[in-house]
């Protein structure tokens, strides 16, 4: 047995494409690419984007001012090595943002605020008031595209529940998503008070465009016959004296990385081990079959040649059998466990002519570095230094020692090239973030969002959900 590890392999930063036909319009920097080329779905989203508003009584003007700010240009005062100037929503996306008609402007009477200040459960009271205010807007759903909800800082006591699993953000998402209503929460202490207005405008502008149905960018140079599936679960109780049940969710991403829909349903045919659910063979067959139906619906009835499935827990034997039973015609099936919390760290060491032992590099290990731990396991640095973004090396966050994710292959064979490239590419497909990448592939980062929100939804329909309602 040796203490040596395998040599490091490095994969370059994946490129994004900003036009469905002109594939030369590409860039590794998502925001720079948007400024240069515009969004991938330019001209396919109805202009203007109509915004409904919900605010405390007498404070709607703060939301209108925020919308006007979206159309103004501003320079960044942070992350200047990454953030481009914000030239205005009209310039970036070639469309306007406007307030919806007066019947889509709701103001919340503040008479409940004194009661909330004295209540032992202010989050319950605030949630009820907001839901009650949103309900009338359902009658005018065809008159607006996105709802802006303004939350002033003085309501902070109601944002989270003391002692229970409550988050106002997720509660509102669960309610509105079930009704096909995309929302953008605008907090006074974050969206309105944050000092770097360019950062706020990029984040909100991207989210607004995607929530209105737009596609900012897609992946370039990926296998057009591969489907990527992310499976996640939310475990919850069905009453104090009843067994827990599991909401199973599956997102299907195509070769371009566009996972615009997903399926979700409740099941009791699971084993829960240390709060981690594992499906039976029949349930895994069911979820993969429904996922493939979703893929074929988006691709004219065509099935993928290869399927790559990600989940955060191991694949039990029954789950592996269920996957293969559901994918009999696929040439290749890769079942990959993505482990986020690992103890490994990596430091970058450079050769030095003056010192035969070398020296520590000025920057961390490169993003895209991979070290194999055997035939079934590998470490992949999703976070790290990027040398090809501009004239200087870029390190997102500018702090800490990057830690890798661990990829564990429960089915599949060959090198780690396809799995690593896919994970790196899918880390750039979060349209609700202005960063260069996420620390996880979107199959897993979306899974976290969906698990939080879905467990708060009381009734899950049989039809697919659009992810834009959960962003």
C-alpha cells in the first residue's frame, strides 16, 4: 500500500452560449456574455415584463423606485475583478420592465403590526397577512408576469420561526408556486440597503428575466444526447402519531443544461436511515420513468443515449436496479453520488528553481482540478482559482482554502472525464445567482431549494412544475 495519490487532472472552465444558432457567441463569464450578446432567448419573452406589487400601506413607491433603478446604469463597488458595469435592464435583455395595472398593486394595512410586536408567534401572523393579501391577485393573474413583495426591516421578527422549521421566504414560495405565480422578495435590509447596487441589479435582473420565462444562457460543447437528472428528497411527518413520508423530486436537465421543469410527489415506499430516505426498486423505477417522460416531451419523443443521475446519498442496490429497469435502451447509465461535506483540502504548490522542494503558490488550487481516489471515487474542486477569466487570476470569494466535492460512482465505467466536465458545466446554470459558478452542480443546488419549499406544499399535483416559480 502506498501513501501517494493519483496525479491531478485539470479541466478548463466550461463555456456558455448566448444564441441558439450563432454558437460563436460564447463566453465563460455569464454576465460579460450577456452584455456582449444578450440573452439566449432574446425576442421570445413578451415585453414589457409586468410587475405586480405588494407592500405595506403607503410604501409601494419604494418598489416602484426599485424598478426604475433596474433601468439605470451603475458601476460596481465590490468584486470589481468580476462584476461588469450594469448598463440597465433594457440594454442587457432588450426589453422593458413596467408596473402592472393598478388592480395588481396591493398594499397591506399596517394595523396588525402592533399585534405582531407582542405576539409569541409573529411569523405565523405575518405569513397569514401576506397570504391573505396575495389571494386577490389570483383573479388578475393574466395581468402580470412577476409579483414583487416588499418586506421592511421592522417585520424581521416574522421572517423565521423560533423553535420550529419556518422560513417566510420558503413559505411564500410554496404558496405562490402552487398557484403558478412567480415572486421576487425585496427585503429592505438586503435589496434596498446593499451598498453595491450593480450586484443587486445583476442578481435581481437575472432572476426577473428567468422568472418571466426567459433563458439567459445555455451550455456550449456538451453531449447533445445526454440527460442529467438530480434526485432530492424532503422528509416530513404526517402528524405526531403517524409515520414520516417523503416528497421525492426529480429535475431533468438536457444537454444545454436547461432544467426548466421537474416532477415531485409524495411516497411512503421508502426506508429512512439517519434521516436519509432510500427508495425501493419500484419507486426508483417510477421516478426515473417519469423523468424520462419529461425529457422525451421536451425533445420530440427522442430518448437520450446516456443518462447521468446525481443525488447526495448513496445508491442502494434496489435503487440501482430500479434505474436500470427504467432505462433499458440507454447505452450508458452513470449513477453518481455527490458528497458536499468532505474533510479533504488542497493547496497549490509550484516548482521553484531556487528551491528544489518548490513553494506555495500565490493562489489556491485551480477550479476544475480532479484527483482520483480509485475506480469508484474522485475529488473534484468546483471552487478554486480561474486563470482564464481575465488578465488576472480570479478567485471567487477571495478567502478560504477550497475544498472539493467527492464523486462516488455507483454505476458506470470509464474515466472521470464526462462526470467531471458535466459537474463543472452544470455549476454555471443557476440563473438565480450572479456568480461565475455555484459550489455544486445545478442538479444538486436546485435540489436544496426544492426540498426546502416542497415540504411546505400541502398538495402536490401530478403535472410537472416549472422551476421559475421556486427561484
